[in-house]
C-alpha cells in the first residue's frame, strides 16, 4: 500500500525530519521523507500491518516540536514544489527523546547532595552557568534589582497542572523538544516565586539538568528558581501558532534558503534586513505584495507602522524616541495648554514621589510605558503589564491615543497618553484599571488606523512584529478584529524581536 503523509512544520531545520528517519529505520518499514517549505512528507510503500505499527511508533516515540502543526494523509504531491536540501547543520541544543532521557537516568551517578544542603540553607548554588536558589523573596528581589530575570526550572513535570493555570497550547510548547521558556501563571501567587503570579518557566533541557532533576526528586524538590546571563529561547502560543519571543543562539546555526546563507544567531539574520518587517516579508515570500507592517518594540527606538507597495516602502506612523527624563516628559505635557500645566502641578503636589522618578536608559515605546508605570508608582514595565493581565476587566476607561504631525510626519502623541493616565490617577482610579485601559486603547488605536491605511492602500496583509505584541490582551483584541478581513502575518521560525 502506498501512502503520502503530510506533517505541517514551520521550520526549515532538519532535526525533526531526522527523528522521523530514525523511527522509519527502527520500525523496519519501507518509507522515506522529504522536507519542503512549511511541511515534511513521509512516502510509505508497505503492508497495512506494518504501516499501522509505524504510526503507533510515531505516536509513541516522536517528540513534539514547537514548529509542528497538523498532520494528515494526502492523495498526491505537486511535483513543482522544490524539496529542501539538507545542509547537514548540527543543532546546538540537546534533543531529548523518551529513550534518551531513559538512558541518561539509568546511567546517572550524579551526586548533588552537598549542593542540595546549601540550597536548603537559603544559599545560592552555581550550576551550569546558572545561579540556583529555592523560592526566597529576599533573593528574588536582590536579583531583580540587579536587572537579572528570575526564571523557574521545573524538574518534576507532573506538578504542572497543579501548580500553574496552563492551556494545552502552552503545555505542548513547554514539552516540545526545543524546550523554550514559557510565561506561565501560578494558581496561587507566592511572593517567594513571583510578586505578580507570572514567571517564565521551562523543563529540563540537557543531560546535566536531567541528572539534577533525579537528585531533586529524591529530595522531593519539584522546581528551582534560577538566573543566568546565558541567552535562552523564549516562546509563547497564539491561535495554534508558536511565536518565538526571543532566541539568539538556541536554534542556531541556521541555514536560510531564501538568503542562501548560514546565520549563527538571530541578530545576525535580522541585521541582514533593513528592519524586522522586511525580515518577516522575506520569510513569507511577500516582498512583492502590498502589505502593512507594524513594529512595536520595547527593545528599539524605531517602532513604526510602514506600508509597502510594489513601488515603495513608506513610514506612515512614527513612535517618538523621547528623552529618558521625567522632568522633560512632564514639561512636554505642561506645554500643551494651561489645563495640562495645572494637571502636572497638581499631580506633583498630590504624588510627591513623581519628583524623584528615575527612568532607565531605554528608548522609544519602552520610555513611554516606563514613564506611565512609574507615575503610577509601579516599579517597572513588567509590573505594569502583568497588572493588566491580572485585571480580569472587560470595560476600559478611554485613553487618548492620537497622532500629531511634526515635520510632515505622523507621530503617536505620547503626551496625550500620559496626560490621560495622570488625570485618571488624580481622580483616584486604581492602577489595575489604568494598566488594562492602556493596552485596550493601544489596541483600539491600531485597529482604527490599520483599517484606514489598508483601505487607502488596498493591502490585504498586515505584519505584526516587536515584543509588545507578546502581550496577550493587546494582540488578542487586534487579531480578533483585523483577522475578519485581513491576513495576519507573524514570524514563524525567527523571533518576533531582537
């Protein structure tokens, strides 16, 4: 019996195909695989009994990948589609199949007892370029004050559903062979782990960590907090899509077939384009089609909305890169009119902490949001965003998000945004409502202007990139409204931001 089995797969790396090839060999079936842009095909020519055993073997032993989507039988293949050539690039992360994990555990003689004793005393333990520590509010705050992100390493996956509020898509992502960090919500907020109740979490991803998990299990330790200066893969899920939030080294080196070049990091790849919008268009083969690109980032001073037609690429909305100085920001707001000047003066009287605000050396969107957060007496952008995610509100207060023309360019008028927030704060509106309202009206702003731009340019494709769109509240609303009429494009195998 001849069959063609199609596996939708949003990566051009070959490690997943090789896993299937290994299972073909162990199954002793007459079959072979070919990889293309967006999918892998398994060509089978064998007896029905052997085919059934093979699919059982696949189901049992083929690990999940974050790039994996649907799989199904197809009747025929379009012969015009070009097969990808395996460039024999070795992946830089350790692939942990069930068999591999079993072998590691059986052969492990790893002794971690002295370090466990140190951890139980509230000490920090150095392990594989990571600082490990048991949940501890004091240590947590010390690391966060040093701008080191605290993450959670789950050494016992059986507690996942008991410990976190987790959806199936997040669970699949967490358990994928790529082992990304996924932002999860704790069922019960524990300030020894996270003040907000959210924390980036991952499962063990290498031999040493599997051995560590075995030692922890013997001591009934299910998870550990850690910090590291090493860059790690972060991802999230949306509408059955896996989105890479950040990755500079894990999935590299990578051969890019459109560029015909090996890239050793995501930065190297993204730097080969004028901006990330162009990189996403190239990845989706949309360079010659009218489209709109939105790049809203906390990492760049050049957030924007662009339009691209066959004849030109034009910037239609700029996000101002303002001074990282609260006095300058408040002076800008005061300069709008007498009412705004009075608002600023009264705000400083009512909330004297505002006079002492120090902003980070950020830029663009990050400065605007950080200024809002600190005017609300919140510590940082992360706290502001997670307050919105925890709000549970449905109705938002109106936040003014308008454009202002300067030197014939359309800028987002950040002054009106901050002025709106300050006015509500003066009226004693709680921070939770204000953070929720900010993201709701940022979404409204995008929906309104993108519809208008799309109507004028007749664009059917809208590209979203930049880490602001990792915010679930914001992107859900934008996607829900715009996907009714337009094709929403996201990066697939490359990060959404630097």
